[in-house]
C-alpha cells in the first residue's frame, strides 16, 4: 500500500521497531538506521509513540542498505507486519462487515500504511478479484525491498483479516527469483510466480460477501472517522516543517540556534520544540543529521580540505569534526573521501 513520504502523516512506530528487531537478530547495530531518521531509542520505547512518514522512509532506506546482503530478510520482515501493526486502520478493517468492505478500507486508506507501493483493488461488482501493486512512485533503490517485503506483509494482513488463511489462488511477483525461492510457497501457503509483469495477489472466486468475524458497525464508524482525521491532519503541519528545514538548510555557513530558528518562524522556542516533538523530531538530532548530510556532500563533491569543511559546518576544531564524522559513518572523513562509500542516503 502507500504513504505520502513527502508529507508528515503520522504512523505507528511499530514498523521501525520491526526493522530494529530484524537488524538486532542479524547482529547489525540499528543506531545508523535511527540516526538516518533523526530518531532516538526513546522514540521507540513507548509502543504508542508515532513517527512521521518521512522518518519511516529514511529508516527503510537505511534498512535496505544495511541488509541487502542477507537473502530473504525482507520477506521475513514482511511476515512480522500483522494487521494490527497499522493501528486505527487495522481496527477499521477488522470491524468491517464483509471481506469486500474490508478490502475497500485498505484501498482507501493506503496513506496510513508503510509502503510506497500503490495498490489497486480489482472488483467485479461486489466480488474482489485481486490486489495489484504499482511501484512507479517508489524510489528505485527501494522497489525490490517493497516487493519482497509485500510478499510476506500482504499475506499476513489478509490472513489476519479473515483470522484464518485467506483464499488466494496465487501470487504474481515482478521479482527475479527462481521458482519456490527460499521455500516461499510453503511459507506463505500459496503458489508464487516470479518474473511476472506485475505484482498481484489473486483471490479465489466468490469471497467478497463472506462476513468478517469481528464485524461491528459502531466500531467501524468510529475508526473510519479516526482514519479520516489522521489523513487530513498532517497538511496543517507541513508548512511549519518545510519552513523549519528551509531555515536550517539556508545558512551559508554554520547553523542557526533553536532560538534563531524560532525567531525566523515567528514562534517561541518552546513552541518550536513542541511542534518538532509532535513530528517525532528533536532539534539537536535534526542538526546532527543535516551536518552529516552536508559533510558527506562536501567530501564527495568538493576539493575543500577537512579543516575547511569542519569550519563551514561550525565545528570548533578539525578533531571535533573527525570524531563526529566517525560517529556518523564509522570511518574518518579522509577514508570516506578516498572510498566514496555511502552506507545510506
């Protein structure tokens, strides 16, 4: 399904927590992934905390870079995305009257899920035929990840909806994989046909009118209103966040303090911190991330010396910059410039 990565739609932090768990189980330190999204471990300590869609995307980019060498990990990650992972949307789907209405809810509220795959629901009257996935809006570097993760995530979502195996006829996937790759047919309980022209989940006929086991009109109405609110609220916050980044990135040398940014935005410093926190952001973490991004760009694309870059980035001395850069990337600025290796963007 699909979320608006350019906006500030609020999502459950569960997806990030799932990726952290997969990294830890693979003996990979998740700190780099969290830093890429300006997140702290404290943002994940409370299961009710939320992250922005943009932060979710940054975590996905880092996760892909850090796990691309592990066969099948993205599909196994998808198996951990249960319907309740989607918060209010999951409850809305579970409370729907029929399979058809549940699938329509999923289709309508794609912005509240964790993927940039755009899914469309094929219907014949009231009978659902298939879910089709389109990756045209996804960043190229994430397309394979999205398709592989969806193999597990969509099947788990459909099974949870029905609270027993969903009657799928087969799955088509655009992924270039050998037949029954990693025994996925047995793992997913449905034949998977790779190297297809489009990714889709094809349903067995006549399932649309099947009643949902937890149908509740009152709960359905309640959570549909909440999902509507979650989709519409972020647009109010976009302007402030965009202006904040504009101020932070606009300084030709050094960076403004929180007080200076607040003055330019015509709000109090307290309001600035409060509104950043509402987006799952901390001023110091954002500043750290911007410094790292600029440092990488200067080292890659300019002939400035390490000392000059340290001065531009407002470090008191070159040694402080070198320590910070090693904390960010695990290597010195000089080694980074020689190798031009970027673990994630």
